[in-house]
């Protein structure tokens, strides 16, 4: 299963029939929702699952070195960081949508929403301490 480009996906699913823009947009929105979960899945569940696996691997590594587990840990950290990046991009996209939706009508309301969301959302990267320097 390969992931088509977004432009290609929209072209394939844009069926402007009978001049009904509302129906066309509804069908496209439904198709996009399916596409999002098909290719990205539920990022919250994926993040939780990866973190749990990573913690189990690290507990076993605390007991002693194991080449297989060390390689698995590296792969899990990479995948976890990818999920965090995807969540960050999705949050930025949601913020842009909220900006377009609310900014013109009530700027004070919009900034209150964004400020509340940013205080509840935090992203932390996982990496080796030796990589920091």
C-alpha cells in the first residue's frame, strides 16, 4: 500500500457533480477522514503504545546489555520521534484552521483558545544524551 500525494488524492476524490459544491466538499471531507486514519492511524494510541514498548525494552536493558534490544530501542525511539513530529504538524494545521475560522470574527476569543491549547499540549523528544553535544 503506497501513500499517494495529497494533490493526487484530492484530484481523484474531487467529483464536482451537478454544480453542488456543498455535496462535493462533504464527500471530499469524508474521504480525507478515511485517508488520514488509513495512513496515519490514531497518533495518540500509537504514541502510547510506542512509549509503553520503549519503557519495557529499557527495563530489560537495565538488567544487562542485549544487542537485539538495543537495536529495537533505537528503532522505537526513531518511530516515537516520527509520531511526535506528525502530532506537531497536525497541531499546527489545526491551529491554522482555527485561525482562519475564528480570527476575523473575534480575535480575543481566538487567542484564548490557542493559549489554552498550547498550555495543554507539550511535545518532548527522546534521544541519546551523547547526541545533544
